[in-house]
């Protein structure tokens, strides 16, 4: 009898596992730039911190609804890494490509090489299904090791229309991060910030 119960329990466990849907995992890291800079920058960068709202700081992709406070956690659609890491890695890669600058740890940077310290606070990371991906951010830049340029705090909101499906939402967030990287790169170069389609610049101080 005991052996029969063990066999039944094992059978139920196997059946339950087989019926559990497999999660899909997504990353915000996108493809390489088609036209990278021709020359390396004369400075290095370090993106030190990325902060996101607690509501979206979870493994599952969080869906919102237009005009509603209700959200849905997609247990079968998750980020490949913590959302803060996904954003940091994708943005760091984009900045390095756009600037032709290495991203290094401050302790590893040569003392005579200009260094820009960067940080990012994500105020909104909204995923409105079949509507829009929204990225509202504040970023900071601070010169170190003789880097030429001012301390600055800048804010922007970026909205990218998306179609049906989770992949479209993820692609929308990838595009928003790419737009953000362009703004941050221009600020580091001392160039004017230009608002493209879906971008609202809130200014810099």
C-alpha cells in the first residue's frame, strides 16, 4: 500500500510539472549600432546606479492598462535578469557604442584618464499592452579625473508606440533606452539635446 501511494504521488508530481507552462525570458539588450563612431572617445564612463519603481522591480513583466490603476504580472513572461541590471547593461552598452568610450569601474580607471560618472533614476517604466512603452527618467552626470564639462541633472519622458504581443513591448522599451542613450551621449559631448518623435525633454540643471 505504501509503495502504491508513493507511485501515485510521483505520477501526480510528474503530471503537474508537465502541465506547467514554460516561462519566456526577455532582455533589453539590443543589436549593435549600424554606424558606430569612427574614433574612440578621450574619456571613459561608468554607469554607477539604476533605480526603478518598486511596482516594476520584479522578475515578471508588469502590464498596465490605459487609464487604469490595475496592473497584471506576467508569470510566464519574465526578464532574463533583474530589471535594474537589464536597464543598466542595455544603457551602458548603448552609451559605449555611441561615444566610442569604454565603460570601466572607477577603481580600475587610470588616474590621468577623464572619467564621467553616471546614474539613472527611472520614475516610470510603463508597459501598456498594444499601446505604448513609457520611460520617464532623471539622469545625472559628474566629471572626474579632469573630465571637461559640468555636473548636470536632466529629465526626459520617452514614449514608443507598440503593437500586440510581449515582444513588441520589449522592443518598445529597447527603442526608448536607445533614445535615452542618444540624449545622454549628446549631453556628455556638450551638444544640444534634441527631442525626437515621442520624446519630451524636461530640461537640465
